[in-house]
């Protein structure tokens, strides 16, 4: 394992500019952080890690072009010593196991504050794993509940953004209309749709809507 020395360089990968700018401002004030890079999709995140001496990536799960899971896989395959902290909503926690297998080093709730983020960074840089208490509690509830053995497989879990988009698709909205409602680009909406089809092993939008209806996802 590589030995890290402070200050370290960090990459923030998230498709929401307010989040990347906000985290960059917060972390930029820390003396133990020397450089901060940002990316708004997984492909750019991978490219930046390949091009620069980045020590730690703060990775969103739900991103266009290449999602956080695939970006994590590629980074860990090529630069296994780069630490990856996944930032997730509680309802994204079903994919934690898959991300762990891909090599993620930490998971923190998107509602976490600065102190927990800095704690997670310090923990992973020192070679340990970290999962925020909220996500740990959520996972325990899912795994110990009476219906745990009936839960869908990790591969069939949709993120909150994907659920949002699929409900709009079921309502008959076009990509352009969905993009306007969610303040996204039409390319991003279409990327989410394609990711859902691939994730669920479905062939077209009609089968995607049918799947969502059959599994009670259109509530």
C-alpha cells in the first residue's frame, strides 16, 4: 500500500456544479489538501486520475456518460492506490456491496457535514474503510428485516434520480420535457435512460416502464 503524506490532492466528481463548487470551497480551506480537481461525469473523473497525481476521489454514484460504479472500477483497476469515497443518499445504499467489490474505500451520506467528510478522508488515506453511521444503520435494517431475502439484487436497484426519470417517462414526458423539469440536459436524461436499460437488462423504454410498474416503482 502506498504511503500517503499530507498535503494530498483530491478530485470531486459530481454532475451538480453547486456540489463540486461547494466542496471545493470547503476543502480548499484545509491545509492538508494541496490541490483540488473537479469533474461532472465519470469518464472525465477517470481521465483526470490517469493524468494527475490524485490521492483521493470524492465520487457521486449517479453521473452521466459513466456512472460512479463504473468510474470506480476503472480507477481501481488502473490505479488501485487511489482512495475513493462514495457520496450517496440513503436510498442509494443498496449498491454499497457492489461498490465495495469494485474497490470503494468509504461511503458517506450526502447530508453529512464537513467534519464527517474530513474524517472519511483521513480514515481512507490511512488505509482503512469508512461507512457513515446513517448508511450503516440503513444497511443493517435492510439485511435484518423480515423481507431481506426477497429484496431485489443489487444489479436491479435504481438510484433516486433514475426513479425520478422513470416516473416522468411513465407519465409520457419527452427527454426534453424531463430535462426541463429536473434542470438537466437532454443528453443526461438519455444517458440515465440507457443506464437503466443496461442495469435492468431491458431492451427498450416500454419494457422499462413495464418493469417499474410491476415492481411498484411508479408510486
